[in-house]
C-alpha cells in the first residue's frame, strides 16, 4: 500500500504554489541549511527583493513540518502578508552539522536565514517548541521581530514544568511522548495534544510514523537541550508586544502556566483563550484562531 503521507506532500506543495509560495533552501553557513516555503517572488538575490507586504513567520512545534502545521493559516494570511514557513533544524529539509541543539541556536539560524531572504522586520508566531524558539529570536534581534505570538507555548521549559506535565499525562520524558515509534504511542500523543482526538485507521498512523519522525537522535537532543533548571530561567525583557494564544484544554501548557507567563511579562503581554481547543488550537479551531490572529497582526504591524 502506498504511504498516504507521500501522496499528501505533493498535494500540499501544489496548494502552497496556489497561495503564492515556493520552496527554497537557505545556507546559513557550510553544513547548516534552513528549508523555507516563502513568497514565490523572492529570489536568491535579496537585493532584488523589496518587502512590500508585512512579513509573517510561522514556526512549527515538535510534531510535523512547518507547512503541515500551518496550512490553515497559510491559506488565510498569504494574500495580505508575506508568509514564511521554515522547517526548524532536523525537521523537513533543514539540517546542521553543528552540535549545538539549543533553541537559541535555532533562533540565530532562523534570523540569519530571514535576513538572507531580504526580510527586514516581521511578526513571529510560534507553536509550542516554535514559540520558545520565537521568543529567543525576539530577544536576539528586536529590530527583526516586531511582534511575538506564543501559540500554546511558553518562554522556556523548566524541570518543574516538565515534572508536572509528566505526571499529568503519564510519561517519564519528553522524547517518550513527542517521538513515538508505535501506533499506540502516536495515539497517546494525539490524546494529549488535542481536545477531541479524531478517529484514524491504524494504517494511517503507521504511514505518519514512517514519514514524520526521522532524525530521532537529533530531535531527542533538541528536547534534552530545551529543558532548563529553575535557576537558569530569567524573565525576558521584551521590547516587543507579546501575545499569548492558549487552548483552554491544553494539557502541556495549561491555563495555570500561561497565566503565570502573562503575569511575568506584565503589561507587555496580552492573553487570549480559545475554548474547546487543546495544544494545537490553530488546527482544532482554525477560524477562531485566525480571527484572533488577524486582529493581533492588524494592531501590531
């Protein structure tokens, strides 16, 4: 039986071209490349590109590639915004021979890649892991990142947060949950991240596992580098406005955590709750999510 995901990917590529996007790989330095879907009019020589639309950068979480994560948002925002959808390192076509697995390294590579594509300023929307990377980008280059949206995400992932999440969902490590290697493991992941898990036949889970969870060693290293001690966390002093969009039923970054993040950031942060949504609110409630995001972008760019 043909792997369904191998059929879906070309179809998604066709849809992206319909929305005016094309694929490009950007070399940051020898051995480090970032794969993007970006506006088709952008060519490799950035001197010939003039930013005529506000740039919107969508950063995926730890499950799927950028375009599979953000397809609903690409469709909704590509007309009015220059949408950039990168694959983070060790996802999709992005890779590095560096041994640095920190979110700060991911952020540095993304910032450099965006500048090579001619982006001078942008709004960054990051889901889960992508939100932590996005927050590092905002601190690293506030001239580049004009607006930060944390989508079911947080500023960092501490040991205490991890321990509480492990007890809540019944796991002993992040790789155990986020890098499943069995159908049952993938079903458990879906039960954790969505408000209401849709039904799929077992063969669909098998197809997804075969295609979407490569680079396991490197991704496990990314997860290990993500968790920090409490004493290492410093409340960031953002120059930008920060928006937090949270699914009310999120089991990983629950309401207590996002409310604490809002309190830590004070008046610089605005918190929005999305009802009947879990950890991937942008997929579960795309129309509600997109309406909120449109208001945020209109006010910020």
